[in-house]
C-alpha cells in the first residue's frame, strides 16, 4: 500500500498494454516495459540488461530512484512517486555512431512536445538537453527535467541508454537548490495534468515516433526534421550565454545556431564563431519572447 493518495504508483500492466501493442502496421518500438518500486539508477539497470544482450525496446521506470545521475555525474534524487525516472535501451545501428549524439537532443524535443501537450504548460529547451517549464520570469519557471544518454558497448554490440528524470508533483521544499536556473516541477509551473501514467505514456510514444523518423532518415538531423524542431524549442539560440568549457575556459557571447552535429554555435564578443560540443551553459539575460 502507499500512503500518499496524490502520488499513486505506476502500473506495469497498464503501461505494458498501452505501449507494447499496436493496432496498425509495423511493430511497436517498446517491447518490454518494467516498473520497479525502487532502484539505485534506471540507467544502470538498463545498461546491465544491455550487457546481457537485451534487445532494443526495453524500458525500466522506477517509483523511487535513490542514486540517479545527471550530466557530469551529478546526483539526482526525487521523493517516491513525485516524478518520473525512466530509462530506455536503443540500438540505433545502422545509423552512423557519429550521429548518435543527437539522441539526447531528440529526447528533449520529444519531451517538450509530449509533456507540453499533456500538461498544457509552455515547454522549452536549454542546450543541450535541459527541459524548461513555464513562462520565462513567470511563477514556477525553471528546469523541470534532465536527460542523460550513454553509449555502452562497442562495435555491433554498441547501444544507447537514454534516461529522463522529470519532476511532476514535487513541492518547492522537495526540489534541489540550484545556482542559476532554478529547479521546478510541472505542478509548480501550473500544469493542468500531473498524472504520471498519462505523462509517461505520452512521453514514450513521442520518443518512439521521433526516434523512428530519425532512424529511418539514417540519423540525418535535417532530413528527419529533428534539427529544425530542436531549434524551435531551444531558448539558448538567440540568447546571450556564458559557457563553462570542460578545459576550464569560459566563453561569453550569443548562441546563434545548433549545427548539424548538435553543437551550440556561439558568436563571441569579438565576433568569432565557436562550435561547443560540451559545456555548462548559463543564460545571462532574460530569454527571448
């Protein structure tokens, strides 16, 4: 039994029936949907299954994740059943590995589409894959989700573990204190729907749709429409930014584009263009619009 009626557990049976069956042509992407009450990391669980030969289409979601990780191994923990912690196994071959980096951006676009539609909240992205909810400078605006994509294995055994952590009903007291952009939840951002089951179904269906389109285009971000969709949602483009680079340097300028490799193109204050593949980005003035 669970004590908090506002936060019911997810239903493995319901999710499995909704996501692994199809009424039209073709086969569903998701073939094995598992719900666990508690785990350390859903990404670690999916990676372990992949190492044992699990096929593409495995989904593991947890009502509580005690050792979740974000980018740069930052910890990520949410109270039981307050959010969504989900990881997926993808085997994108024969898409060239050089294009696999687009998968985390693809997940961001899919999340912005699905969550915005179901929760009826304005959604945006901060490069590379922070999901923002609410209107800039409005009540409850902030980072509502993070995405982590990890390539595991090599050669024909290579796969991608794609993980998403989404704050749904978290109260302000349950959110981490962040420097810069604050953390938020869908509830704090004014969501019309905070049912985790409905949100997760919509999210996984949208990821499947966008992934299959991208894969069928050979991973080409322009042919699949992924790059233009990402640019549409990305608040970092057109924004003055400060980027802390992995080598310790700092780049300040304007985000002007996301290139064909998914890199943020920054026009520095001296006018030079720099394509950034990794770094911590801070928006240093109110976002556009």
